[in-house]
C-alpha cells in the first residue's frame, strides 16, 4: 500500500481526469527546437516518468520581434500547430494530460521577452506608450486564437499567466496599471481583459477544453497590496465559473525578484509559494495548484492532506530526474537524482541564450535517443580524479560495459563539489556526490581512495584508456583575471586556499581576510562559514558587489542579505601586499592604499589553474587518453559543475 494518501491518487480538474496530482509547471526549453525529436522527447520522458498534468511553456500569443527565432512555440501561428500536436500525442500515450501556456511577451527592449506596445511603463527605463483600446481588443483576440490553435493540436486546455513578470500583469496590477478607461482603475476593470480572454475561449472552444490561470498572489516585495489583492483576483476568477484551476505563486517576479520566482538552495525551504496558495484556497471553489522547489513528494502529499493546496507543481525536480514522480511513489527516493537548486544549468543558461539543461542531468535533449548503448569494444578504463566529471564518466563507461577503475588521491569522492557542499546555502550540492557514488557502487566500479594516479600506476593497471579528470586547485598567489601578477607575500604560510581551509582542515585565527576575485558563490560562502564560527571576517573583492556572476538569478541579493550583516565588506578593492601581520589594500579606481592590521589569515579565492600534469605525462605513451572537467578548462564561477558533468557524459560515450 502506498504511503501517499493523495499525491498519486486520481484527481479531476474541470472535465479532465488526471492520474495523479503531480503538475509539471511551465519552464523554458530554449535550444531544443520547435517540435523536434529533442523537444518531444523531453516532454515524453517526464510523462513516462509519472507527471499527471503538464504545461507547454511560453507559447507566444503574438509575435515577439526581439525573441530569437526558434526559442518559443508560436501559438498564434497555424504553422506551429503540428509541433504542438507532436508533443501532445507523445504525452497522451502515457495517460498524462497537457495544456498550452499562452504568454504575451510584453515590450521591453532591455529584456529578451518583448512584443509590441505595452499597456504602460512597467519593467525598465524604456517607457513604451499605453495601448489603445483597439490594441487591447486585438490582444484579447490573439489569446483566444492561440487557445483555438492549442485545441486544434489536441491539447487538453490552455493556461495563461497574470504574474511573475508576464505581460498581462501590467493590466491586473495597480502597481503598473494607471489607465483611466474601462481597463484601468477598479479591480473589475483591471481584470476585464483577463475575463474577456477567458469568456472568448469558453465561447469558441469545446466545453471539455479546460482553462487555468497562473497568478502571483502576493506582490508585497514589489510594494503592492499583497495577499488581499491576490485573494480578490482569485475569487473573481473562481466566481466567474469559467476557470478550472489556479496556479499560485508569490513574491517572485522577473527581473526584480527572480530569487523568489525560482527559489534556490539558499532559501532552505520547500513550498515557498504555498503560504499564499493556502490563503487563496480558503476563498475559492476550484482546484489550487502551488509549490516552489518541492523536492520531497511526501511533503507535497502532506500539503494536500492539510488542505493547503490540491496539487503540487514541480519543474526542477523533474528536470533533474524525469522519473521523480515514479521513484517517489515507489519508495525509491535514494535513486532520485535531486535538484541542487543552483539555477545555473537551467534558468541561467536560457538567460544567455544557451540550450536549456540541468547541472546534475546531462541527458537533457538526448531523451529521444537509446540510453547508453553497449560499447562495441570493451576496455579497461582508468579514471584519474573523482570530481563530478570523473564520477559521471565512470558511471557512463560502466553502464556501457567497460571495466572501470576510479582513482582518487584524497580521502573522499567529489572534487570541488565536496568543498562547495560544506558551505552555507550550498549543502544540497552534496547530493551530486551521493547519487553518483550510489550508481558507481551498483555498477561495481572499483574505487581506490588515497591513490594518486601516476603513469607508472596506470601502466601497471594495464589500462586501455585513461580519462584525466584531476580537476583544478585554487592558486595561492592571488592571480586572477584582474590581477595578473602574484601578490607580494602570498607565499606566507598563513595565506590559505579554499581547499586547505575546507578540505585539509587548516587551522585559522580570529581575524581573517577573504579575498575573492571569482564573482561566484564560493568566496561569500567561505566568508559566511567563518563568520558563523565567530571569526572577524573582512571580505575583499574587486567587484562592486557580491557574487556578481549570478546576478541574473537574483542570488547576489540573497547572498548579500545573508553575508553583509556578518562581515566587513570592501568592494572595488585589491590586495597588493601581505606580510606576517598585515594586508595592504589598494582601491581599484582611486589607487588609495589602506592597511588591515593584525590579520591572522588570508584566504585566496582567485584563479584555479588546471591540474594537467598527468595528461601531458601520458601523451605519447601509447595509451588512449582524454582530459575533461576542470583539468581541461578550469572554470572559476558559473557552469563549472554543469560543464564538468556534461564533459563526463561525453567522455563515457566516446570510449
């Protein structure tokens, strides 16, 4: 008997009979193409994996001139109906229902999501004119036509967002809508366009075609009226009798509050939007769907049991592991490849136009291909180094039938991920190591700890192929992209690297300087780790703020809020010299120098030279050799783990 009382039981939304209450919420799939095998395979894998209800994300209801061609399905375009149908048909094979999300990508030249004229000034210092009434009517009609195209493609329904930064929010929210016509002013007027869209869909589509609305129910973080306004909008939608479900989020909006829209591991909680959904549910009579980084299906079941919501929505959990629902239902939680909440492999990649992916799951876009076919020639493969690249390569090679020996010179697997997982807010990264180690154990990969790979050892092992994944170590000399000359005095013994501090248990004193020129999360994490131990920490960086490489994710805000109350922060500053007791600083712009006195230790979070010696030693020895991960190209900040795991996959498949 299942331990789940509700989550994996049938449920009904409108005319749809769902096999369970797991709702795959819409998320961008930039780079997979439109109706391609890759895009269809992505959806089908997650339907097969157990999602009961799905949404095809970000289907444009009107042309978006600034969006690169091929990024999003064009729901307004009849030529895209076959692409939608391919996805729908693949998903329906697994008894999963699927709807199209129609999105008006509002005009804003500073954002990729842009389209036509905006209703009023909204997101940036670009202030487009207000729409005319005729243009509003045309936009209503565009939504209705998009829904008709979805129905023609066989989709089960249509959802559209009025929150999270989507265009219609600029009508519904009094923060943005200062119109004086029938579409502005009172709640009923601001919701008029939404109600006209819904009424039009109901009039032209068959009765069993379901309609849902995604709503940001709490905009207090932006200065809005908060939950009372969100509840009033929800009640209006419910009371209309035309809406089949509400998908509730809270606080988050791109770009101002992205860190709430996509909650990261730093927030340290599941179901971040549920508080708002629970309040909405008290006032409506239609199903309420909510979530916010739900990792544990049992927790989702509990939320339903407590009457807070009717369904959970998940995105990143099934991005990371398409089988998350089935594995959860069947009690195979240890087998789940968990989302680590870094947002780099998924959302950040799409922000900069890279194909969407996942830091922990390198199989995205390959779901349509046979999984890891047996190698034509079986080999003895030695892998030197057990960071994420080496562990992934070992798993793929072993799955293909190779005999794999994994050598690690330290006492534990994990490489740089093991260091990161010890830092506040990044603990979830340890799940990468946990899952890969479990797979290697099941595949009977021979793991040798405390064993440094050398050419002689590799020769003695009789390796047919060697994968060098020896990683990279932070340099002690302070060299970085902005400081190409070694810092005077950096060779003193009280100057430490992150590895010496976090992995090799170096002892430190009371007054500590953390010098970070990587613009990433490790430097702030080390500073917070030390501050939490009661150390007096001064954080020095050449940047103007913290963790600037993850600004698009809003994580610089989260990290700043956590760290700044705990440390002395010196931005736009370089270390120019170190002596046994003092650190000399130079302001990057003015050249003004100051001296920090009585410093016990300095931690250098700067460059990471590759550990490439073994690779060069093996060249020309007759053994097949390749180099991957940080050993091939050390990445200081974002995408390091993402690219390392992808490297490992490629290496394992190349043998």
